[in-house]
C-alpha cells in the first residue's frame, strides 16, 4: 500500500485554515515570525487535535511586512534567538492544548537559505535539536536541509512541493522568476501523482529529478488553494494512495 503525507502551511491569515485541515494530514503552523499569533496558533492546534492532523512549527525570519520571503542580514545569534522565541511560543500553546508538536518546517527565505547553505542549515538545525532532540524536520528532499538534518542527528521527513517549479539541481525556482508557481490544476495533480507513484519530479528545464519525498506541500496562500488541495487528495486516493502522516526517518545511532 502506497502512503503519502499532504502538508499545508497554516496560520498565515489566508482564511482557509479550517478548510485545508479537512484535507491535509500535516499542518505547519506559523508561529509569530512571518505570520501568526497566539490566537491563530491555539485555534489550529485545537483543530489538529480534533481531526488527528500532525502538527508542526513553521518559523521564519521575523519580517511580517514582507512575509518572511526576503533574506535578512543579521548576527547568527540574533536569528537563532528569533527561532527560539517562535518555537517557545508554539510549544507553550501546544502543551496547553495537549497537541504534541512533531516537526519543524522552516519558512520562506529561511527555508531557501538552509536548502542552499549546509553550514548555515547545520547551525539552525542544531539549535532546534538542542531545544527538543525528538523533533523532526520537514526538509526539502535532495537539498542541504537533508544533509544538515543527518549531520546533527534529527529525525527527517522528506518534502516535495506540488505547485512550485524546481531547478535542475533540485532547488525551488525563485518566486521572482516567471513560472516559479504552477497555477494549472491539472499540471499540479499530474506532478503529485508522478511523485507518489514513481518518485519523480520534472524540473522547469525538463530534467527528471528522482525524489524520496513522502510529504507533499500544498500551499494555502494561492488563489483556489482549497479546491486544488481537495482535487489533489481525490486524485491520489483515486489511484489507491492513502493520505497519512508517516513516521519520520530516524537518525543513525
């Protein structure tokens, strides 16, 4: 039986959180950096608990005016302090609600930077691991995030993107480039089916990339996101693929 996880980034003020939580099996919750606050975090965690959705933290650069999508230049200690503050907030509320946080997924520019820069990613992930050694990381497959997670011994969930174009080296095409976001629903569904069944993603230049990702990100901040997410789930289940949050890869001991 083939299983795939569907995850979405939530708590970002799009007004679609509850609808997406009826579709996805994992929820990456904005925790006060690029978006989100105590009220939205608590609301989503309660919904995750009721629906049996795996909950994760979604920290990023503390830059809500630009939605965390621009790289900020600052001392590393300052950045690590921002990440710790966001994780402390979401963990405190998760404990109150009684919904365990299972993973961390970095947001926006911070995610892209760690996907490209191994030493930077190791520093970020080591800080997260020091806070909670059991916390998994939802990482872009075939990127430096995966190598960093293995280097520090973090449990790993490999991720791919349904509606984002890839470069030939397996990274995401920058949003500033035309074609970076895929809006055609049939194309998105075809990509998800190919990934789930064959472990392949086609890059923007036609290169066929191999991927071991077993979690697919469905963005909640694009027009028609809920309908598209529902169509993706229906198509996967129509091919006999089970939607569920699989356990992470555990680090070698």
